[in-house]
C-alpha cells in the first residue's frame, strides 16, 4: 500500500476549501492511504481544521490511512486557540 501524496499549499481557509475538499475526497476515495504534506501551508482557520478533521474521520471509518506530514507550528497553536487537542490531527 503506497500512500498517495497530497500537498496543501497556501491558505487552508474558508475561501479556498471547495477545491481542497474536492481534491482530498477524490484522492481518498481512490486510495487506501494518503499522505498530506503541510510543509507549504501558509495558514489555516477553523474551517480548514474542520475539513482536515472530517477527512481524517472519514478515512478511519473507511479503514483508510490519513497521515499529516510536516505540520507547521501554527497548526498546533490554531488547534489550541480553538480549544482542541493538537493530537486530534497529528496523533
């Protein structure tokens, strides 16, 4: 099982989530595992966090692997600001 790589670039924020949602859904449907590279992500808001959490939950429910790679420091801070445990996404 070779994970399908997906790179999130730029802002993972509400105005940009439609395209990202379609991309993630398509790749996750076609693969048993995806690796989400966050090294080029510039920012994330609550909607972006919600999308990543939903994708991770959907993958787990389908018995698939959803792995976040190179999460930027601001992701943990954003999760804490939202009152969420950072391990929800990275753990």
